[in-house]
C-alpha cells in the first residue's frame, strides 16, 4: 500500500515537472517566433569555421551579434536575405594585406566584396610610422572592414640606420628594439620582415632575433618574407625557424613559394622542415597565394649590394664601368635563376609610372620594342 502511494506520488510529481517543461517550451517557442531580428539570412549553407561539413540553416542577427541559428522561416526581421544555394560563413581574415591605400579608399570594397572582414597590414617589413599616431588617424576613417597592423623591420631599420649595408652598433640596436616595443604598445600585433628587400637584406639573423624577442614579450608573432625564395630557399626557411626558436615566437612564412626553375619542387623539402619544427613544439605556419606568380618591384632583379644608400648611389654605381658590369651580370643571373627562369615573357610589368605603355607588357615585349633580341643580356 505504502509502496503504491509512493509510486503514485512520484508519477504525479514527474508529470507536473514534464508539464512545466512543456509550458516553458511553448512560451520559448512563442518568444522565438515573435522575436524581431534586424537581419535574417535564410536557406544558406553554413560553414562555421570549425572545419566540419556545411549544414543548411537560417541565421538571426540582432545588432552586431548572431543570436539564432536554426529554422527561422516564421520569424520576422527588418531585412531578410535569401541565401539559397550560397555559402554563409564567418568573415575571412586576410593575414597579408598591403593596406597603404586605406586612407584613400577606407571602404575597402575590393576586400569586403570577397568576404574579408579583417585584414592585417604591415607585411614584408614595411609598416606605419609613427605607428600609434597613424593608427589613430586610420581609426577615424569610415572603414568597411576591421584592420590590424604589424610593425615593419625595414621601416624601423630605415628610421635608425637609413639604407646602410652593415650591422647595427649597440646604440642603434637599442633604438630599433625601443621602436618595436613602442609599436607593440601602440597596437601592433607582431613584427614583419622583408629580408629580400632593402634594408632588411643587409641585416644578420642575430639582429632579427633580438627584435623578435621584443615582439614576443608583448605576445606578438613574427611574419617573414624570406631572405631568399629561389636558390637560397632552404637556408632561408631554416633561418625563419631558428628565429622562432631563439625568440620563442610564432612564425609565419609569408607567401611561401619556390621561385626560379632550379628551385621548383623544393617546397616538398621545406614543408617537411615546417612539419618537423611543429613536431618539436615550435609554432611555424605558412600563408600562400593561389596563383603561380609573384608581384613585387622590378628592383628585386638588381643585386641588393648595388642599391645600398638608395637610388642616387645606385645611379653613381652604374656610371662606373666595372660596377656596371657586375650589376649587369647580377641581373642576368637573377633572370635566369630567380624571377622569370630565363624566359623574359614571364616577367610582366604591373605599374610603370614613367612609361604607362609598358603596363601589362613583358620584358620580352620591351626588348622587341627596342629592336633587341629578347635575351637576359639585353
């Protein structure tokens, strides 16, 4: 008898609980169905960034937050977007962007139309300066996307040493470290280098390690346009990994590639090096662009030693017959082994302020225009 009463009470108690839950669910459903969203995105294939397969669902947005994911067919919104047959995902992050035009085109339409909502500027060793002051100026613009910046090694080295081809003395290294620290305090996310470009090409690895340690102390990371991407590629990747190890800083190999025919295929070796570094608990990543070309200054074909001090010094050197001959041989070597791989039709002009007719044409076209055989020598 007592067992039956206890059981009966237990069932009634459970039924009450279930009924309360049922009522709460009804109320919640009514609240959700009557919820007014600012934006509803319906019927989209959602890629949530986790790496899992996409799934079909609707998204409800209030203000700047996603507040609902599920079936929103009966919900109301100020704006409804039908994304049937389209992909819906978090905004893309562009981790290598030359954002110099941001003050002229703050809407960043070319990025936004591709789904980019955050771009990282200051790559390849070139960055804002003065850092904080310029960042505040950018922050006042009507930006179409979020932007972040790295501190640039080339910019900072030029501030302290101009285009001198030598190692810094103790005082100069201290100034550079202070400028890295200043940039990090003012909002930089890390340090970038362009060791193929001036004046980064004049630096030794110890200098870069010391500056990277400063960035690491503020939680920053290190990105590097490697010292070499052609014949010296393997050694350049080793250098980047060494910097990561010695400075205890995450490393990104910037638009990693194997330039020049003699180096084609070496990425299989560099990828193994990166994997091995990560197995040893270093943090080494790679970014890469999805096309078989590079875009840079034509001066990359000129031996870096010839550009020490800037263009005026370069003009003096090419008027000196012995130096001019050495510079020419260096350019020929680079055309054969680096950009172009010996084929002048592979080297195309992008922007040519001093001769607009060359834009879109190649070195081969230029030779033909000058009535010269299209050879690296010419």
